[in-house]
């Protein structure tokens, strides 16, 4: 899929290892500025505000429409809902240029 899932999972584990020294724990990891959205149970990856840019389209050949995710979090139940929020009004009018 091109998403660095194992690196992000390792990052969450590293954060929790540090927090454990203080008897704390992160239930979720929210990562930003990825060019493809994803969520994996307790890890949420937001897309970038611009969607595809010359780097993601030209070098990675990846992009998504510009969006962010809004989460509803309950102190007892954790994330209880999620909603993607589009950051563009007319996605069909979006123009793309593939760089070579």
C-alpha cells in the first residue's frame, strides 16, 4: 500500500515505552502530513492539507484528496466515531499534473 505501517506502529510502541517510565500510556497515535489517509484500529493518519503535491505525485506516485479526519473521543470508550472532512469544495474540478 505504500503506507509505512510498521514504522508508525514502532513509533507508537517507542512512545509508550517512554511513557511507561511515568506510568502513562498512549491509547492512540494520530499522525499528520501523509499523502494517503489510513487508520489502523489505534493509529490514525491524516492526509495532507494540500492533497497531492509535486513530491507525492512526482516521486511517490501517491496522493489523496485534501482532507482531515475529525474524531469523537469518549474518556470511557475511546474513539466512538470518526468523520472525514473534505478540504476542497469541488473535487471533480481538481486538476492534476503527473511529473516525470
